[in-house]
C-alpha cells in the first residue's frame, strides 16, 4: 500500500441541519506529518531563541514530512537513509 501525500490524514463528517452528513477530507498526510515535525522542531530544548527562523523551520518540517512519505513508500530492500546521505556527500 502506498502512502500518498495528498490522501486525507484526518477525514471527518459534518452533520447538516437536515440531518445529512457531508464528508470533509481534513488535512492531507503531508500536512499532518509536517505539523508533527514542526511541533518537534519547535519544542527542542536546544532551540536558540536568538536564531529563531520561522521560514527555515517550516521548510525543515515539510522536508521531513516528504522524507517520511518517501521512506514509507520505498521497497524494503532499498538502502537505509544513512547510506543515501553518505552517498550524496561523496558525489
């Protein structure tokens, strides 16, 4: 099963006045993963308030979300992330 970044992470239904329900997709998986990553980044005790960079933290959170989706979808026999990072440094 693939994890697609635009799939709904937290779908919900809204009850209408006539008693019917309307389904809403809510956040995408990518948005949800990025929110969780940003929460972790901002809660880090090593975060220096003098170096506060909202744009940089947002980009880092989105990149972390994309990387998580990538790794959830890759075949089990692909090399681990650390090897991929080492290979990029040497190229």
